[in-house]
C-alpha cells in the first residue's frame, strides 16, 4: 500500500479476499501509507501476520524473489510515475522496479493513481488535460 486514500477501502477488501482464497501474502506499507491510512484497521482486517514492518532492502528483495505477483492495492500518482520511469528512491518504487526487471506481473489499483478520478477533482486537483494525459501514461508502462 502506498499513501493513496482513493480506493483504499476497495483495495483493502481485495487483499482480504485474496487472503481468504488462500494466497500467501506479504503486505508492505510505505511511510506515507503508515502515516495516513488506518493501520490498526488494516491489521484488524488482514491480520498482523501478513503485514510486514520490514524496511531492509535485502530482506524485502528476498521476499520479492519468492513472489509471483506484485499487487499495489493503493497506488499514488507519484509512485506510478516512479515505477514507470525506473526510479528506485522509495521502498515502493524499488519493489515495483524489481517486479518489472524480473518480469513479474503487476496489478495496481487505478483510483489513487488516476488523474481523471472525479473524487480527486472534488478535493482540489485541477490540472489541465495535457498534464492529466501525461500522468495517466505512467500507469500504462
């Protein structure tokens, strides 16, 4: 989870369903996600056993090596751009880059990373269409 509030609840419920369906999960939260998303609620819904507080890149990469799928249930515009352009200056962008380098499938939520999201406009995002198109392209890489 990155710090995207848009679509957070739907993403959390999707991850819960994946766990209920028997998928082995490791859930990571960015620093921003820890600061703005209801962490206690996430632990209650998913269980503290799947939420990883690990920040060591070597240990995170070891977990990623065993993974077949990289899911970003709450994706910010910022992290989408970083992953799309190969920046690895955060845990989330480094994990995304690793997934791309290793040919892992990435599934990412659209709500938090969509510059055309109507909810985003309601909270004050007022960019012109050319800028929105540029930002939207990051999700298609």
